[in-house]
């Protein structure tokens, strides 16, 4: 039986290009860092000469061996051209390596870096720090970084790491496999930016890694004379201010975003903690820049009690899934059938849902139906401590405080019989994409960037540099195994785990969601295969657990992405690396193909790090969501063996096809969301600039004085100019902030409503949205000026300032921040709301 191969990453697949012996004789071999550090900087660093004389040095050989999966002629062809040339772009297309840059200019600097190194070894620590300050060019900087790292960490950065550093210094995203040492490559790049006077934010995956990486790299930064700080959820405003004041700041993207939002409401310039964005260096760049791009970070205020719609939850619970509603093939929309609408009308006391009067009821009903039929417990959200917590799709971890849009969140709470949490007014929000785009310079690193190269260019204008591994990857990626049913698939997985475990080989099982993790863990448990489950429910220990996943006999079940950022060493902490390597290294098992092939690579990439042996295999079934949602017309397989394993090639093709469809759908959603957000972001910028001016200058008093000259004259008789300036400022800020909150609430309404109106009349929803948004925005400034003037006339102003409270102008008593999963169904919320539109737009059922 011949099965299609999933992909070819293994250099052996293309023997002509491999040079496996390069691995063993390089002094850069990873298991000998101490010797590498002491050895003279010769062989590996000897001239990486001209591209037409490759394979002269071990560094070059390793590099060439590992580009095997890429077109062979790349370096030679592009070397002849200057970067950015037209031919290069054509070659890029021809070679089907979209979004990758030519590494030759970086390779050419390696000899100079090697030369510098010998000189730098002779310097004292203080002299090295001085040399760092003098390093004007990337090559000098890399040489200093290498020496600083050797001294501070006992790890001498490999050539390929420095190539990654140079790519980042050129504003690119470096693709480097897991375990290649991105943390260090990124730190040297960050130090390089800092030494040229820039202020760098290293965007980390989570709290744990922000702190770990900053502290881990601190000795290197110290030697290079660069200050470093980090931020966590629990950091105080003062700690944040200090961390941002450092030249390099490590922080999770959400914390940076929340600080930006909070600063946005500051009433005094000195209350702000952030500085203007400058350089962002993003770790796990694809995850932040693409997967989480659309996630809005929200600042909310002024709590009022939320209300769970228990009545509606009860009604939808009583509906019959067979006859009363229909779920779209892609499980993104649900709508009532005529029978369902009738049943609901009856339950509501014989109302007519399809009249203007009951529009609100119908919307509530639909929201409840979404919560009931589309959001699945333990897949889309989990319940912990009587609270609904969302599971972030791309990470498989709980994003604390992450909420669905208010109505939907309350509907899920009602569905689960929980009491409703408070809702609040959104004061401001920003998507991760907008936040990152506010940095004038962007670069990053990740194990999987090429697959989203086009998107990185489209949305962020950055290029991808594919950095070869230091030692060629020898991981054995087996072909997919597709089963007819989910049950047969899970049995086969269990058997595979048992077989591997019997030999002592460690196994890492990557699942698609939390529910599957638990189901599989239970099944393994029944077969006496003890496993550790790593998922959203125990995220605190995940780094420690994942670090042990390579130990002899370990079986680790993990939802995708959990523990990303922690590398899995063979043998675990006890360190029997060779023994585990002898067993074949880590075996990674995927329980299904993800919606994006990139996520598959991330999972398989956990095995075979730094030239270790390892393997990966993906199991799939015809019942997997990927196939039923994205290739629903797939014919049942003809050839199936006794264990349920599918043999016909057509079915395997459908699996890949479904994944490509899913990738296309997700890209389209991203584009669409960005089309909406772009305008809002521009408006936000304008308001912010104006607010900043109010905060820094006496604009507010001038404007109000012009509008209300009498009042100004009257107040000036008894009050100092300073007091008046501040009073005018506070009044203006109040109305500006109010105005903005109202504006974004309006926009949210417009965006929902526009679909109803536009669809009904064949208009383009985006055009309609833009028209409405521009009109509302023009209104915002007039309104703010008008209201400020009224307040200036009426608010009591004394030597203590303007008493806004006395005039009923209260700022929110408390604010809080959260992330909204804009795509609770793996899609944009407006798509979900579109079914409401469809329902309203079509003739009343039964009429
Ligand atoms: P990545 O982020 O690329 O997955 P990490 O930065 O977590 O990888 O590094 C993986 C491991 O490799 C770490 O244990 C680190 O100490 C080690 N390492 C990185 N660079 C070197 C080097 N030049 N020499 C020896 N060990 C290194
Ligand atoms: Mg990392």
C-alpha cells in the first residue's frame, strides 16, 4: 500500500544536496558548547566565502545540506543580484519561495565576524562592553555578541544564529527551527538595536517566557552594556515604568497593549508608563502577527450588572437539533428553520418574531442559539471556578479575562446555568495587529514563518529569512494515517503510543482541543499507559512538564501550542540524552491535521531538535472537523482495511485539500477584519494625537477661552492661569474620552447593523461602514468641543480644580482590561451575526 508523503523536510529525501558528515566535525556541535567556547575561532568561522565555492567550510556545508528541501540554485542565483532587484523577485516566484530573502549578504560577513572574534577574546570585560558601544556595523556587533555570550553563558553562538541576528537587524522575520537558539539570536539583535540608540520591545509568548528570557539573557546584555527589563501581568505601574525605561523590554503582547490602552486614559502626562513605540522584536512571530492579529485588546470601565438571558437559554434548549435549526457546513452559522421559529414563537407566548417590535427578542434568541449550538464546552471554552473562560484556539491555553462579546458571553453563562458577570462599557480597544503596526521597525523569529510569508508581507511589510539549522534535521516525518472513523483513529493512536512506550521512547501527543486531550488521556489510562496532560487547565506547570517530555518513557498529551517556547531536550532533566536518542528520540503524534499546515509543522518540529533523532506522524479521520467542515463533499473511501485505515489516495488528497480551503478561509477573514479595523485605527490615531496635545499644552484653555470668553474673564479674576489650564484640560479630556467611547460603541452597532441593511439592498457592507464611520467621526470633534464648552460654563471651578463629579461627569470608578476572541467560531463575529441578517432579510417563515 502506498500512501502519499506529507512533506519532505528531511535532507535525506534529497540526497544530492546533503552533506551529513558536516554535522559531526564542526566545532559548533551543540553537545560540546564548552569546548566550542574555548576552541580557537577557526574552522567553523573560516571564510564562508563566495557562493560559487560552497561546501568549503563546515558552516557552509551544514547550511547547504539543510537547504535541501529548498530549491538548490537559490543562493547561487540570487547572489549575483543585489537585494531587492527585479530579477530576484522573479526568481523568488520561479523558485516558489515566496517571502524569503537571500542570505548571501549575511554569510559574507561571517569571515569578518570570525576575524574580530580573536581580537575580542583578548579584551577585559570592561573593554568588551566598550567595544559593544563602538560597534557601528552588524558584523562588529555580531562578533561582540558572540564573545559576550561565550563569556556570560558559556554558549558561543553558531554562524546560523548570527545570520538570524543579522536578518532581524535588517527588519526581517528569521525562520529558525525549534531548539536552534532563537532566544540568544534575538537578544543579540535587540542589543544591536539598543546600541544604535533604539528602544526595543521583545514581544514574548507569555508572562513566564518574558521573565525567563530577560533574566536568562541579562548577563549577555550586561556585558554589552545594554539595560534590560521585563513585564508581567502582576507588574505594578512603577515596575512597568522602570521596565519600559530599559533599553530592551521583554513583555507579552497583551501587557504592552494594555499599558498602551491605560496610558491612553491618563489624566497627567507623568501617569503614563509606556514610551512611544520604536522597535518590536516578536518571538513566535507567526503566532502573534497572524494567528492572534485580529484579537482586540480591550479597556473597559464603569461596571453595571450583567444579565444572563435564562429564558432564552431555556427556549433554545427545548429546540430539536434535527428539525428546529440548521448549522452551516462550516459550523460558523446557525439559523432557525420555520419549524424552529414557530416553536420559539410559541414558547415566547405566541409572539410574531418577525415584526419590527420583536427585533430585539429575535436578536437575543439568535445569540442564545449561537451559544447553544455553536460554542462547545471544553472546545471553545471551559468552566473553571464558576466562570466561563475562553480557550484560545491557536494556543490551547486559557486566556484569562478573555471574554466573548458581551451578549454572547452572557448567553454562554445562561446556557451553563452560571450567574452573569459584570459587563462594562468599552472605553477603548486595539487589535494586536494595530498595536504591532504602530512600531516603526518590526522584526521577529519563529520556527514557522515561510508558510505565512505572503501574509507577513501583506499585513506588516516584513520579509522572511529562512535560516538553515546548525546541524541538519534528521527527523523522520512519516506519512499521514487516515482512518474511516474517529474511533478507529483513536484506537490506532493508542496502539502506536503503546508500541513506542514499550521501548521507552518518549511520546508527545498533540491534540486539537482540550476535550480530545482528556478523552485520549482517559483511553491511555485505561490501557495502563500513564500520561501527563498538558492543556489549558493546568497552564501554570506547562513549562516544567514540557521540559520533561523528552525523558525516557514519558507520555505527554498536549493541546496544540501549549508549552511553546520551552524546548524539549532528549532525556529530560536527568540527561540520558544518548540513551533516548538510541531509542529513536522523541516521537510526536498529531491526532489530526490542524486548520493550518503551519500548526502541523510547529507540532512535528518539537522532535528532532538540533540534529537529534526523532519522528512524527499525524493521524486523521474522515470524521475530523477539518474534513467535515472544509471538504464536506468528500466521497466515503473505497479501500479501508480491517483496522479502519483508509488506503485510497483520493481521500488523502481531500485531507490536504480541506486544509488548503481552511487556510484560504482564514486568510480571507483576516483581510476582511483588517479592512474594517484600518479606518478605526486611523481615527483612533487622530484622536490620540489630539488628546496628547491637550495633555501636553494649553490647547484646551485656549479653545474654551475662545468659545466662552466671558466665563474665562470671570474665572481669571480669582484663579491662577495654572489652575485654569488644568481645569480646562480635565474637562476636555473627559468629553474627548467619552466621545471616543461612544464613537466606538456606535461603530460596533453600525458594523452589525450594516450587514442587515446592506444585504437587504445589495450594497457593499464595507462601503456603507466607511460612510457611516466617517460621518460619526466628524461629529465626534464638534460634539466634544460643544460639550466641553457647556461644561466649562457650568462645572464649579475653584483653586482645587474643576469639580466634574459635582456636575455628574463621572469617570468610570474602575477600569479593567481583557482580550476578546474576535473569532469565537474561528471566524469574525460579524460573520456569525450575518445569520441574524439572513434571517431578518428573508421572508417570514410560513408567510
Ligand atoms: P528556540 O527558541 O529556537 O526554540 P532556545 O532559545 O530556547 O531555542 O534554545 C534552545 C537551547 O539551545 C537552550 O537550551 C540554549 O541554552 C541552547 N543554545 C542556544 N544557543 C546555543 C549555542 N550557541 N551553543 C550551545 N547551546 C545553545
Ligand atoms: Mg523560543
